C-alpha cells in the first residue's frame, strides 16, 4: 500500500517570500518517506530551480504521511507530489 498524507498538505511559503513568483507555475517534487511517515528528503523534479528547491524543503518539514505498507509492515518509500499555482 503506498503512503498517503495524514492530513491535507499545503505548500507553505517562508516569511518574506513573494507569492507572485509562483503565478501560473507548477512544481513537481519527489519526497522520501521513512517508516514513521516523516519526510526525510525532497527532490525537485521540475522545474529545476534552486530557490524552488529551498522552498520545497521548507514546506516539506511540516508534512506527515501514513507510511507505505508491505506485508502489513511499515516501510520507507517515495512519492511524487504535484503543486499547481495560479494567479487568483
């Protein structure tokens, strides 16, 4: 069974970050999740941007998942997360 969020995850921007930088953009992340459901690593898949990677790592610090299970035992795993930002 794949991992799934314990609650709805939001992409939280650090204080001082301008939301206008994300208008009509998308971010694809690969998150590594340990057996306890904590995010241990975040990789930015697209677009390749160091600032977005820093923001993604900041956002992922607060995420918690129900870990993946194999043979009824919690296991580490990876998950792809897609975020879309639109000007509203």
